C-alpha cells in the first residue's frame, strides 16, 4: 500500500514563491547579459551572445 503525501496549501505557496523567484533571477541574468553584449558592441567588439 502506497502512502499518499499530503501537501498543505502553505507548501504549495512556498514552492510557487521559489519558482517565481527563480524566474525573476533568470530574467535579471538575461537582461544583464544583454547589457554586457550591448556594451561590448559599443567598444567595437562584436560578440555573439546566445540567449
């Protein structure tokens, strides 16, 4: 017989918060990389940044 794990609404909220935080962090990193990419182009260097 398998035990069914009970997930409380608080746990669900916690997981959602963690996911949101991770998404936000990824977006920030992507923006930062784009900024660096633009700066490097202004310096006369053209680099290819994969997004």
